């Protein structure tokens, strides 16, 4: 199967992000520049390019890229990093402007108030600086308290999962904070309780359209065998992010469970193109192709059966089964030589 160059290109951006998260900044920069040269400017690319430049102390370039990203912020902390870059340039007026915007976007983030305190102090606004530092301290204290509650919540879920543990853990439920809701849902999910995870994940999905939030909700539904309900969040997310591997992989699995084999194979094929190394996706795609081939053969659509089996054989080049089945298909079509060739290949692989 010929590889789609557009899919290859789109797959490079997640690689750049992964390299950034591993602190391999030179490699991340190279990947981002490659994506930008092919796809043009995009807020996501500018955001991560600016983050890389901040890490490498290239503050002029960081301001340039983060300013581009801030025109349509891809993440809530875009304004924070732009303000921080201006602070590193000693451009205090712009630093104050963007850090104030960051405070509006992320009122619970202690980092924002901390950096604002430094800006105010260097501007000679000592009273404002004291207020900002005090606010930062309060937020850090609250975060520490939340961390203690989280640790105790995980301990209770480990020791005696049930209503008592849920009642304690629900102290972490913040109906207006998608990050905290996601964290709570993730805790429940990690302790094998997707039913409890649904409430925070559903509320997070109401507040945020990010692909990870929608994926979390869909995964909880999937784990509860509520496949039709899992479908909605994935379809919505894929309209905006059609080339995210994680979304395509789960959507393909959902469609397979719903018995929509043709659509499932199409989606899983895209997921496999995005990440050919993922074995579970390759295995599920193989199963769907095998099922489609069986259906086509029963309905005497032998050319369709041939096509599905040839694709399955490419996915598992050392598996004799697709070749064995192809031999039978070719016999029915009347291609004796090809049938014998496939039978011989199946015998060779079976040894």
C-alpha cells in the first residue's frame, strides 16, 4: 500500500511534541521546522517552536513564535509563556500585559502570579508585587493540599474501592476546571473504575473540546461496553483533529464493536498509517479485513474478498492463513495458477 505523504507529514508533529517532552530540543526544533516548511504556519507549530526557543534561551525568536500562536491560542498557557519570554527580554510592559491575560486564562496557576510578582517588583510596584507573590503562595498551598487529598484518595481506592472512597475522592471534583476533572477521572480509571470516571470526564468534555478530554470520555464509555455513547465524542473530536492516532485507534475499535466492519477497517487503516508500529491496531485491522473477506466470499463478491485478503497478507507477511484463503478464492475465480501459488506460499509459511 502506498503511503500517503500528507499522513506522514501530519504524523511528524506528534513526534516533535514527543521530542520536546523528552527535552530533546534540537531534534524537536528540526521536526517542527520540517512540518512548518511543508504545512505552513499553524498556532500549534508556533507554540511548540516558541517553547523550544525559550528552553534554548533564544528569547527574540520565542517572542516571535509565541506572538503568532497567541493570535489564536492553541493552549491556555500560551499567554503565560509569551509573557515569560517578554520578561526574559526585560520588556516589562509587554510581560505585564501578557501575564495578566494568562491570569485570566489560568486563574489557578501559581506560576502566573509568581512571574507577575517579579514584573511588578522590577517596575517598582512593590505593593502589587507583594499581592502577586501572596496569591502565588496561596495557590501553591492549595495545590499542596490537593496533592495530599489525591494521595489519600488513591490509597482509599486501592484499599477499599466503593462509596466511601468515592465520597472522599469527590473532594477533588471541581465543576469549572477541566484539568482537575480530568485528573480525577484519570485516578478512577487507573483504579479500574470507569463508571466513577464518567461523571468528571463528562463534565470536563462539556468545558473543553480538547482531543485528550474527548478521548478520555470515549474510553470510559468503551470500557463500560457503551459503544454507541463512545462514538459521539470521538466523531466530534475527529472533525477537528482527523489525523490524531489515538482518536482513530479508539474510534476504529468502537466501530468494530458496533459491527460496522467496512467503516472500522477504513478508520483502522488510517490509524495504522499514522502509527505502523502499533501492534494492537494492526491486529484489529487484520481481524476486520478477515471478517470483511469472509462476508464478501459468502456474498460471492470474490474480487472484494481477494482485495481484503491481500491487504491482510501485507499486515502479517509470515501468517499462512491469508494465503490459504486466497488459494480458495482463486480456485473459485478460476485462476488455477494463482491458486497454486498461494497454496504453496501457505505451505511454506506453515513449516
